[in-house]
C-alpha cells in the first residue's frame, strides 16, 4: 500500500483552498485517513442507502478499496483538512474527492479528468469547501494534468448537487447509464 498515493504525480499538491471558514489544506489521501473517508461516505444519505453505512465489518473492504485507488495509475484520492479543529486539536478531514485521468480518442484526442465521490462533511456544508475543491480541479488540476475536459456524474437524487455543479459552469450535457452486477 502506498502511504501517500501520488499516482497522478503532476498534481500541484498540497494546495491551500480559500473558503468562507478560512484556509483549508488539500492533500493526497493516506492510509491513516481510512476512518475519516468511510465516515464521509456514511455521512451522505445517498451513499449510506447504497451500503456505505460505515459498519465496522466493512472496514477491511474499505481498506482494500483505498489501496486499489491509491495503487492504480491515473487515479488519486484527495482529502481536505481543516488545519486545526475549533477546539485547537489536530487537523481533521472535512472533504474528499477522487480524480481519474482518462486519455481518449474522441474530441480530437482530448484527455478527460473524471471527478468522483465528492463529499463534504455535513456539518461543514455551505461553507464554500465544495466550491473551492471543484475550482481547484477545474483550473489547477486540469491544467497540471493537461486535460481538456473535466467531467463527473451525479446521482439523479442529488438535485442540490446538480444546481451546485451548474453554478460552477458544468453542463448537464449527457445521460449516464450504469449496469450493476450482482
């Protein structure tokens, strides 16, 4: 297991994100972030309904999934740290997202940057954290990785998220399909 990820080494990390709550640190996920990442997924009602409930018995599977993301070329998992907790304690994870660089033949060989699993802890939503993360992706990450298109999918139940992405300049230009096995 890679401790610091880094399978998209050209990303300009760590980075400082300017939010309404002050500056936050964007960095690569580490194995030690596992509990915080699982908690972020469980904190989201759509994810929890899909089985990401944060059950202790699921931790080994989650650890293997984290290893796979960090060990797969073209992927990176990032976290946002509050630099210090309101009580003055150690930094804690308040957001995350996964990036995948996808070379392509279409659009005259355009390389895409796929954004997945964008989450902000529920007690920190509406503080500008998600917007700061996505602006960094749209500008800094996309530029550093030489990608001409940033794309994402969002569950149809996430109507607030759809408005959020549209405010950031994303267009609902395609219809997505998924085939679930098992």
